[in-house]
C-alpha cells in the first residue's frame, strides 16, 4: 500500500511540475505581450503628439493664408474702385472738354 501511495504522489508531483512549467511559460508569454503592447502604446503616443503638432502647424498656415486672401480681396476691391473712379473722372473730363 505504501508503494501505491508513493507512486500516486510521484505521479501527482510529476503532473504538478508539468503544470508549473506550463504556467511559467504562459506567464513569460503574457509578460512578453505586455511589453510589446507598452512599446506600441509609447509609439502611438509619440505619433499622436507628432500628428497634433502637424495639425497645429497646418491650422496656423491655413489661418495665415485666409488672412492673406482676405487682404488681397480688399486690395482688389480697392483697385477696382479706384479704376471706376478714374473712369468716372475721365468721363467727366471728356464732358467738360466737349461742353
């Protein structure tokens, strides 16, 4: 009977060792995956920061372009007005000349 119990304990010990080895392997795998995910999070945070900087720069350039466009539109309107004024002055001068 003692030998049967000893064999049972030996088999249990062997199974326990196999379970512990499998658990250790799984824990190593989980830790490896966790490190990979942390590295990916760091890369994504860096990329996110870069994209935010790019967006801010692009928005600033857009605002500058819009301001420049508005200034050019105003200048165009002014030049058109001045052209109309010259045309009116020329018409008035011609009328005076012929009268």
